[in-house]
C-alpha cells in the first residue's frame, strides 16, 4: 500500500557513513504502537541511569548535558555494530533532545529530555564518521568515529537504494507519529489541570511532530473528511463551528490565556492523531512521493511560517519552521544515496543548501523561550528576507528530484 507523505533533520559536518540500521527497543513508542526500525525512544526517567561501564565498553556511550558544558560524551570512538546511548540532562533548560546523525540523516534520537531526566536509544552502525547533535546546547556537535568491519552493503543499485530509502522514511514517519500521540496526550492531561504555563509548554512540545509529517495527514482527505483540517486548521480555514485542533487550543492558551473549555478540544485532537497513527501504520512510499513531500514542507515554510500566519497567538512560528525544514531534509536524506548515483552534482547542491539553511535557523535558537526559538514578533524584515532566501535556495534544486527518481 503506497501513500504520499514527507519528512527530519541533519546538521553537523560528519561524512556520510555506510548503510545504517537502527535497533527497535521496547519502550515509550512501543507502548503506543509506533516503535520502528529507524529509532527508539524509551520513556524518560529520573537522571542518573547512565552506565558505569560505558568508558570501557565500545558499544555503550554515556551522554551528559549541562548548561555550562553543553553536550558531552564519555568516549568518541566505538566499534561497528550495536551501540546504546544513555543520556542524562543535568540542568540544560535549552536542550531537550539528542540525535545521532550520519551525514544529514538521523540514525537515532531521544526526545523529551528536560533537566533532571534521562533516557536511552540504541542503533546498529557500520564503520564511519557520525555526529552527536544536541540542538540548543553550548556544545551542539560532537564527531564520533566508528571503526571495525563494516556490514556488507548488499545490492548497491539505484533501485535497491531507493527501496531502502523509502523503508527508512516509513520508519521515520512511524516514529514521529508515535511522538505526536505521546505529546498530544501530555497536552490533553495539561488542559485538564489549572496550570496555564504548563499547558502552554505542552502545546509547544507537541507542535513539531505534526509539522514534520504534515503531508501525511494531508493525504487522508476523503469527501468531507479532512484529517489535516481537523488537526491543524487555522481560524478562517474552516467554518467557525467546525474549528478544532491545535490552533483552536492555541487561541485559548495564548490569546484568551485560559484553560476553560479547552479540554474537549484536546480530546478531539488526541482522537484524530491516533486515527492518523492507525492510517499510517504499515504504509509504504514511493521515491517520488518523498521528493514531492519534501518540496511541500518547504512550501509550507514559505507560505505560512515566514509570514507568521501559522502560530498567530503563540508566535512560535520558528519552531514550526525548523520542524518543516527537518522533515523535508529527512525525506531528502532517505533518497540521497540513490540520488548521488543518479545526479551527484544536484545531490551536492541540495545538501549544501540544506546545511546553510540549518545553520541560519540555528542562529534564532534561544533558551529564553520555552519553544527554544525567538518569537516571530522578534524577527525584523531583514531576518525574514534571509530566511526566505535560504528556503528558496533549497526549493529550486529540490524541485528537480521527483522527476529524477521517478524516471530511474
């Protein structure tokens, strides 16, 4: 079964490693039926669970995040094969996730790690160079080296590489939908309470997971049923009596500044994201769908994030911007091994443009706001023009990818 969708991130300058397979662990996403082969994230637990043997074990890594020193790992050289990352956030309020990157592709990650919490993820990697990326940390990027006998690459034909890329992307979508369910349920719980600030933060934590995979929900439109509208419609997009989802909740939290009456909207949101999870489970994708999805996500950035139309009440548009960017880049990264054989010059051009866009977006990160980014209202016209130009620099070469992979 094939259906369109698109989506995640990158960063750093580590050289691309060989094929990577991530081990699925029993944990948070497994519990909600969304664990996959692209990453694993267990439920967060109080800090202090890091393995004492990591320093001498080439298959274990202890990652410590602090406000003063950023993101540090107890060793930087590992043996090819399975590696488990144990992560502890001591006191870094600006950091809530850790990713392992192979070039521009996320190999594994742990999300939702506020100060005082810890978690793990596991991967199985070939020999090569990787980047441990902690967005928002004082030290964001650490290069890790994996040595030893690399796994056999198997069939390296364009068709085989495209097929592998679509499988990796499907696993990525499954994970992001799982995170979306978890964070939407946390928002639902917060809206049943009385703490406005906590509810506002829960809203911010849930938003990126939907923005990374929005083209997936947009695919499920049958007759009058529009899952994207039910989850993400803005005021004026639908009749007032039908307005629900994230932005109806946003209005209450950030404009009205009240939790009154929002609980029922949270119930509907959770029901709809769970419906999305059911619909996306087991889906397969075609290469051109990934390319088109990446393009759609950047179109979203240009049409609603740079203009400030998306988050009209919270003004956390840059958080959504980064999520769209991340989603587009992950879709591209899934195609990158095959595209490098089809058109290496085009691949290099797109990769360089994404790297430039990533670096620019990172300049707007801040620990002063719970979203992790400056508010849209703080942007100058010059800022918006720079962001628009960086997005356009990716859009133009990226628009050629769908036809390249469709005809291969």
